């Protein structure tokens, strides 16, 4: 197949908004092989390994740990690359050229820290643990940050193998854990600390859990990271951190915030502003496609597109939605809530996902072959939207049933009180 057919970087913005990125079309087997190679390279000779989500919150945890181990990489390692990217974006080069240049950068020998970073997501945590157990040196300190397993059985063997290798295992997170999974992880010998998901981000949890005297720069980093991760939206710098973490390599992000904290260098700020032009256009495209649905007591805004889901959700809230569903071209979806809807994790849990009361994600198990994906792209996620809206309906029914049961209980109590008085 012609590479240009899957090179989303060269597409017009409307088409780019409706199709997944180039990486989607590579077989998982190839990606898994490359991931295994990268883990082997990263952990070679490391004294500590951090398995973390690669958003700003997970990477903030990594930055804290590298500070504690005195293992932050030099900013000069990345400075010239950032300046070159700024120059390309200022010349308004085709995005394909940008991607090609970044691929060339990745071909160079990657910088290494003695605190190795192994990026993982909710659905690759088992693989990450397995790779660490396979390639890391015996006696490492192992950390897991900003990740929560859906079920302990899913990671049980891999965690046991990694724990046998490591001298110590600590896990810092702020997601919604069930009591059974939490107890099982702790029984496996892991120092697990789980913060309140609506009050702390994982960087907060890591900061207060580590036995190290961090200076004010790190307290500020945790606060600004929390501002975006919990969608408090009180500090404009939090958007800078979130966007930068999304657009660049994890190693670059960790090094920059580890060196400068939240006061990003001028060249990084330039890069962020240049990239935001396209970001805003993708947001506007997704918002323009949105439909409002009334489900139970809630107004749910539903849309489709490759975009920044938090900003789209905020726009839909401004239009009157209590909850927002943003279906992605790759088949997954983000569910965002509000003060009027704090059951996002309950909805996601019914369609192969999970998360927080106001922020969750899922990927319905409905894609059997490429024809299903073709239908997904050409109908702007019609089947995925329908499945998720049905999950909203089920949650609405459960809430209504609970309310009726509570009302019935209150009535029974009142009858009993009247009987007692009559006696």
C-alpha cells in the first residue's frame, strides 16, 4: 500500500480530523517489537525504572523521581531540536516534513537517564511490567505512576515477576481503585499510595509520598499539573504543560519540566503557540459536528473527531451539556462530566473503560475487522456513539432505581414512626 494513503500528516484539516493518525495503521506486532526494543535500551544499566502514563501527570511523576535520584537529563540534549522544530513551523512546512524530521531525530541514539522511563497506558500496563521483568537489572527500584489496572488478575503474573526482580516496588496513583484490587497489589508487596481522584493528581501523590526534600519548583509543578488533570482551569500554564507533553517525546518533556519547572523556556513557548493554530482548528471541527441528546436528567453532547477532548468538552458544556462524549477516529472515546454529571467512570465501565467521576475513557469492543473501522470513519463513529449512549441510558436507569428505592425506604421509615406514635 502506498505510504501516502496512511500519511495523515499530509491530509487537509477536515480529512485529518476524521481519520486516525499514521501509527494506527501499523500492525500491533510491529509496534510491540519496537516497544520491547525501546524498553530494553532504556532500562539497560538503570538503577530505577518508572512505568508511567505519558501525559503531563504521569511524566510529572517521572520528573520528580529523576530529581530525587539526581538523574535529570541535560536540556542541551533537546534544545537544538526544539529550535529546529520552531523554525520549520514558522516556515509553515507541510506537516509531513515535520513528522519526517521527528522520525530522523528518533533514529539518533536516545539519551538515557539512570532513572529509566517506560511509557504505558491503561491497556498496556501488563506488557510494560513484563518487559521490565525481562530486561531490567536485578535490584532496581521500580515505580508505577498514574496508572490503574481494571483487574488485578490482568497484571498478577507480570507484577509478581517484576517484583521478584526489584529491590523495592512503589505505586503512586489517583484513579478510582476498587478495594479488592488495591488489597491484592499491597499483598504483593507493593507500597501503593492512591490519592483522592477529585482532589489530587498523581504528581501530587508522588510528591507527598517520596522521602525527599523537594523545593518550591516541584510544589508548583504539581499544582499546575493538577489544574489541568482535574480540569480546574484556574492556571493558564496548565494548558501549556498538557499540550507540550502531548506533542513531544516523553524524554523531552520530563527534561524540560525537570530543568525549568512550569516556567518553560522561550523556545518551547514559541513551539506551543505555533502548534496551537492547528489544534484550535481541530477543536472547532469537532464542536461543529456535535449533537445534544437528552438522556434521563442529563443533556449529553456527542461528537467525533481527532481533537483535544478537554477543550471540546468545555465548549459543549458552554452550550448546555452536562456530559460530553468525544469519539475518536481510532475507535476510543473520551467521556467528560461536570458538576451536574459525576458518573463518567460508571458509563465508561459499561463499555470496556474506566476513569474518574468527571473524566473517563473507553473503547467499545465492536471492531471485528477493517470494514467495521471503515464504517466508523465514514459515519463519524455512529455505532460507537450509539453504544456509549446506551451505556448512559443504563446508568440513568440505575440512578432512577436507586432514587425510587431511597424514596420507598423513607416512606417506610415514616410509616413506622407514625405507628410508634399511635402506640
